[in-house]
C-alpha cells in the first residue's frame, strides 16, 4: 500500500508540473485527485509549498523544505534552539533515517492543519471533501476485514513505510547543497543548479525516486515529462561545464552519505557547511 501510494504521489507531482496531459485543466484535476482523493494529502497545501520551493530552493526564509522543528538543515536554523534541543541535534544525520518513519504522519498532520485554517489553501473545501472521503473509504475497507486494533496497526505501518519511501526520495535532492542567504539575489541558472544534487542510477533509482533523482534537470525544466529528464541531462551538464556552473551528481549511497555528513556537521559545529556565495558566481 505504501509503495503504491508513493507512486501515486509521484504521478500527482508530474501532473502538477503539467507533464502528463496537454491540457493544464486536466493536469490540475489529475493532480488534485491523485494527491487528495488517493494519497490523502491536501493538493492546495502541497502545491503552495512546492511552488515556493521551486522558486527559491534552499533559500533561508523562503524554502520551507529546509525549515524543520526537529532537524537543522543549515546553521541559521540553530538560532534560538535551547541546550537540550541543540544537544539532540548532534549526530542528527544518523537520526534522519528513523525520523523518516514519522514523515508520513507529519505530512498528513501538516496537510490537515493547513486545510482547517481559512485562507491558507485555495479551494480547500474540495480538498477537505476528497480527503475525508478517502479516509472514509479506507476505513470502510479495513474495518470489516480486521479488528480496529489491527486496522490502526496497518495504517501506522503503512504511514511509516510511506514516509520512508517518499522522504527518502526527496532528502538527497538538496540537503547538503549550498544555502542561499535570506534576501540574496542569484540568477536562475545558478539558483536551480548549484542548490540541487542528482542521484545516479538506472531504472530502479528512477522508479523509487519518481524521477526526482534528475533534480537539476527537473528544476531547470519542471514541465519536461519525467521519462525525458535523462535525455536532457547531457545537454544540461555540457552547458553548465561551458559556463563553469557547478553540477553535482552522486551515487545513491554517496548522496545519502553526503546528507548524513552535512547534517552532522551542522548539528555538531553550527558552522556554515557546504554553503557558498552563490551571488558572487552569478553571471548576467
């Protein structure tokens, strides 16, 4: 169930980027149905967060993907943290993996919190109806087949696996890559390429990461259909080499190792790690 719902989320992501249908309207309908009616997450909430991420990846104060109450993805996030919390952040890189077990629950809680607040989500009434219908159908399937306790355990395990699969697909994409300071201005090419990391691999990596392993190409050309990202990659790599723009690609294990090293460095020292003055590299 978790594997299926993760793939549904990936296709919903594709549709939200206008990759599936030639009609923008049908892409929006498909994305909303896949996200809210099947995956159980508010489409409007996710789209709002995701649009900001694409506009300002890894920028402090804008990209909510680098804001966390549990982890510190960049040194600035250590400000205001108390002694106990700061101590817990030491070796946080190793805690990332067990924490991913809670990511599925976290996504559903954030989604529900957003749709319950008026004005936070566009067309929130549609999302609410779809999410409530989805969970009602889910309960209607589980409860006749097993006891309430087993049904609760089933959902708990499914959410844990969903969090690992989905979180594991997007954690390597930007974590440990250069952080853009609050208010810093950078040209589009540097903003998207330098803050992103590709994950090398074959068909299995493409499948389990939903095409997000081609993160550089996806950020540069978000409407390019997922199967074509691999074909675009040589052109992007060549163009970046010609302009001297850093292009990062790592193996699957290498990408996660870099994430662990970066998070531990931030938690242990609080010094700026893997950050660079992007603005000074910009080319007009």
